[in-house]
C-alpha cells in the first residue's frame, strides 16, 4: 500500500495511491489507521507533499556501504555511525531546494528511508518489522565543505531542505534486495542495492532504538551507495528505489 500526503485546495490530507488516483483517508494514518472516506482525486490534480513530517527526528546512518566509505577516503566504522537531522530539514517531492549560502559544495546521496509506525525502544533486530510503518525515498543532501570544517555535522547535514523525501510511503516492501539509483539531470550516477550494506535494515533500526526512543513518524536514513558528487544551481536529482518510486527535486540559489 502506498500512503501519500497531499494538498488539493488548502489543508494537507492523507490518501492511498491507487494507480492514477488517490483515495482520501480520514485523519492521520499513524494514529487512526486507514479509514477511507470515499473521496477520490486524480493524482495529476493534487500536489504531493513530504509523506510525513517527523514529530521529533530524522536519524541518519553514514558509511553503511563500504564502497561509499572508500570513495570519500573513509574506513567502514566498527559500529553504525549515527547523526541527526532536524524535522525542519524535511521537504517533499518536486519541491525546489534552496542551496545554503554558507556552502559551495552540496552533495547528493540517494537513500532508502525507514518510517517508524509505533513508539518503541530497545527493539531486537528480529522484531523491527513490528515497528516499521513503511519505506520511502530520501536524498541526504550534505554540505561537504562544512562537513570538513565543522567537526560536528549538524550544519552540514541539517540545513533547511537537506532531507527531501517521497513521493509516498510504501508499506509492503522486502528490503533485503532493493535497488537504489540516483540520476543527476537524467544521468545515472549512483546504482547500488541493499545487499551491499554492511549492516541490514533491521540491524540499523534496532541499533537506533538502543539510543533513542523512536516515535511514530520518525524517519531513519539508511546510508547511500557509491557514486556521490556535487550539485549545482539549476540541476535536478532523481532518487529511484525499486518497489517505491521516484523522488525528484531541483536546486536553486
């Protein structure tokens, strides 16, 4: 099932994507479940938003693909490397992203994102399916120059607009072998799959829950395959994940 958040006239709503249509559901599916209202709209008539704005946090993992760690001159960490993005970093599909004035080196990173469905803490890896609502596409945009100079990654990873997600949440996805691609102005620059990850999705969710209480709507970014590079004003980046769809954003100064 594909759960989207969208706007038609004014207030955001949730719906289930059904082919070229979206079936409106009542309220918030994270707390009220899937309750169809009977109303339907054509997808082309609505504007898709970020499928969720986290109530509290975006938990991110770095260097989970050995080839990506190597291309930036880093070793694979002995344990998952975590950092946070604020919820103000989240934007949606199709949103134009303003590159921050403090950086001249913004990099793209296509990633599979996990969306948490229930409050949880200290979840065993074999039980993580019970707390996952679904999955979506993400782009972990990074100010590389700030990342090198700041030490801490808060500014480099957490600036406004640095976490586009979408186009919707896929609730039924086997993430053991999922292809992740990134295209810059139509040219494929990233192409990997989750079999290349150092840690599994379940292990990452479990690891995050040992440090943080995870809340419904929290997002976990699970790392990027090799092929990262820099973006310029006027360019477009597509994140395509098998079984989910494509997240597209453009960039401006």
